[in-house]
C-alpha cells in the first residue's frame, strides 16, 4: 500500500509539472510572437514615416491592441495558478516533519516536506473537531484548498465573494466557533517559515494581528529570527523551544484555558493561556509574508 501511494503521488506530481511547463511554454511563445509582431510593425512604421505617410495613429492603435493581448495572457496565468491550487494541491504528498528541528540551511518549507509526519495519538483526540477555513474571512492573496483545510500563499489575488469581514492582512479564520466544552485540532506548520496558530474572538478587526488584541491568543514562529513565542494583548512571551512541525491546540472553555502543544514523536506543552472572554472563539492563523510561498494545513488527529 505504501509503495502504491508513493507511486500515485509521484505520478500526480509529474502530471502537475508537465501541465505547468506546457502552460508556461505556451505563454512564453505567445509573448515572444507578440514582441516579434510589435518589432516588425515598429520597423514598418518607421519606414512609412520616412516616406511621409502618417503612421503615428496606426502605431498607437497597435500598441493598445498588444497591451490588451498582454493583459489577457497575464490573466490566463493567474487563472492557471488558481486552477492548479484548487484542483491539485490536495493531491500533493502530505508534508512530513522530521524528528528534529531543521537546521538554518534546511528550514525552508521545501526541505521540511521531505521529513516524516508524526504518527502519535493525541491525548486530546477524543475532543477533536472537524474545523475548516472560512472563505469569507481570508486575505485575497491566500488560496484555500483541500476542502478548505489548507491555506496557501498565492502569487495573485484569488476571486472570492465580497465580504465585509475579509482580512486585510495575511490571516484566515475558521468557520467553526466554540463557546462551551472542550475542543482540539492540529495544524501542520512545517510548510511555512513564519506563522501564528491561535484562537480569536469573531469580532477581531480586519487589520488586527493574532495575539495583539485583548481577545486573541496564539503561538508564533518567526523563521527569520528562529524564534518561537506566545502572544496576547500585544505582549510577547519567549518560549525558547524548537520550531514545531505540527501544533495541537486544546481549548478548554470550562477551565477558561487554551493550550498549545508541539506534536512530534511526543506531545510537548508549549504554552497555556488563561482566557477571559465569554464570546465564541474561532481557530485563526497568520502567515508571515505574502512574498514567499508557504502553507498551513489542518490535519485529522490520530485517535487513541
């Protein structure tokens, strides 16, 4: 079964790579042809000008047409990227963390994806919830895939339905909120070199970053600083621990606490907050930058 799954994963990746190369080749050929046409037309225009025929208007008209075609090609590239994200991202091999923290030279999402994912069963699995990301509360440069369980940085804006709650910074919130009971979920974090995982009140502002408000709590990894910390009310607590490759979040509303665990070959407590809100809390996530690729994935805990 393992060999079959691995073979299917390799075949899927090969198909995606071939489609990307083919699409990119067609785009480059189209742009090259457009440049040749423009150069030829420019040469003809210069000759006509030398011969005294009016060519300025024709040249401007052609430039406008070329710009329209170029814009259409760029739009095609954007649509192709979104199509690949939506249709193929969920078929990519699951990101697999290693037992040890990656070194500085291998801490990128690409190198982290080669390590095995933890297989331990969580002590909180009996309270596991099926949480999904909310398309109305995600930044337009973040693409949701894998049935809204993975958020990925996109090079272009994603076409979402208009929403007054949409974040203006690189954050996303889940659709499910909790006001009573115990709740648990896990997030694969190894595919991003900068992230925050936490919970927040539904009314968090569109520009409010996790952990910087009175009603949001999170743990945060800043890859450039190689630093793990906990944040609440804009106050930072350094945790002095290695980068978690998977984070478990246990929300215990009766005791008014939220705890964060690093999931590897064992569960290690990172930090526990006392929470002081009576309003429903929602899982929420932040990605460090929109200039580099990265993703977070909500995973199903292994049950005992």
